C-alpha cells in the first residue's frame, strides 16, 4: 500500500522559506565589502552561509522523518551531551576563544557554537519532563523547581563562557514552557521575580554588562566609544526611510557598523529595504510564531503533551530571540550577542534552527496524521 506524500503546513513553510531567502540575500549584501577587504573574496560569507543553509536543509529532511517518540526517549541523554559540550568549550586547548569568549568547539574548517545546540536540547528535555509529570505541576513547587535546578548547571556554564544572552533565552523559554505545562501563576511569578533578581545581580557585578546597559540608555553620550555600535545602527534606520536606499547601497556596512552581517543584520535590512522591508521581516516572524503556537495548541488538544511542548518551546525560543535581536538593533534593548534566526550569518545557528523547525513540521504531521507517530516516513 503506497504511503501518502508528506503535507507541510503551508504558512509555516512560506514564512520559513521567505526568512531564509531574505537572510541569504542580505548576508551577501551586508558582508560583501568586509569580505573583499579582509579576505579578498567578496562572496566568502555568502558562500559559507549558503553551504550551511544546504546542510541545515539536509539535516531538517532527516529530522522530519524521525518519530517524536525517538526524541522523547533520548531527551535526558541529549541534555547530558549538551552539558558535556559546554564543559568541553571551557577546557583550554579544546574550546576556541574569540573576542574574549570561549563559545566554540573547532570541528575542522568550522566552529560549533554549543549554546545553539543546548537551546534545542533544553526544549526537548523540558517537553519530556512535562509529559512525564503531566497534571502534577499545579500543586508541587518542587516539580517546577527540579528541572530548573538541572538546567541551572547549563546556565552557569554559559555564564562562564560568558554568554548571558543565550542563558536568558534558554531560561525564559523554559519558564514559559513550565507555565504552559501547568505551573501555578503564583509559583511562576515567584520564579520570574527570582530570575529577574539574579539577572540584575549579574549585570551589577560585571562592569562590562553595566557599561552596556548605560550606553543603551544614552548611546549618544559616547557615540565613538561604548555607544558606537548602537548609534551606527540607528543611523542605518534613519537612512532607510520608507523604502530604503536600495539593495546593496548601504553606507553603514562600509566599515561603520560592526558585525553588520551577524548581530546587526536587521539594521542593514532597514537601511537598504526601508520601513517596508523591516516590517515585512517582522510580519514573517509573526506568521512563523503564530503557526508554531497553533501547531502546539492542536497537539495539546489531541492529548500529545510532548509534541505540544516541543512546538510551544520552539515558537517561544525563536520568537523571543528574534524580538531581542530586533530590539537591540532598534535601541529598545541592551546590546546582546544573539543572532536573528534564519537570517544572521552563523552556521551553527542556521543549522540548529532549521533542525528545530523540522521538529515543528513533525509535530504538525503527527498531530494531523496519528499513524505517522508509529512509523518512519518512507519515500
């Protein structure tokens, strides 16, 4: 008996594909001058990003054919593997240090950013935990606190890199998943208060974090020092006006705005494509988040707790990270080293995000077609 062809959520597929394609074009535009100057290869960053996109799509195709039950079965092992890699990053001679941060594991010609992997593994682990303790979180503070204590180890290792941005994203996503999984509002509010206090303390005891916060409050007070990156990003937004200066015509990417093809790609989008282009990107992320949460809701109504929490977690994670990156570019949030999902230059981020989205598609397929949960997809 022939098997029905795979049917993907069209809106999710469209928003993902559009963000990926726009990202590739804008990485090419934003990096071409820097790559030509530093490496004498104008398309160096674009070619690498395109290659990572292909690798990510191949991995995504493989992931979408794997039953969610397999992910649930190995969830604890995945988290342990992620923590082990976070430890390896901090070992001299194994981890690679760039700009004072030890966040990468060298794998031949590429560097693996472990923080991206731990984001996905933490979501899978919490989804499994919520499945196993379904219905018992409402009356137990300890059952809400227990997974946070375990993930606190990963959070501490991220701080030692240091990578506070990834830690904030992971812990915020996990808290939201626990709330959606049944944690009482008073417990949730208490944990938010404790986390907020810890974040404030981490900012206060680290002079460079406090300096970032102060420069964010008034970047023009030191436009050629601590506020340089933000002021240049704001100039890019100002030059963009309604329709932008035109694709490839940015002035800020000409060595004015640091990291124009990575963390501050959105500023170049606003400059070259204007308000219309910037709002289009936001609209595409809105569609993506809406579909992710809708898929999660459908799975929850079908009684598939693990699948629902996977979808919720991925939607919250990528939505939160996109909001933080866009907010940083617009000067609405302090500067953090978080990429714009599917768009910013970075192989680890792109591949892991595509794998996460493949999991979303798998959740949707197993919700609509329960028979998919009991067998692998055959071509």
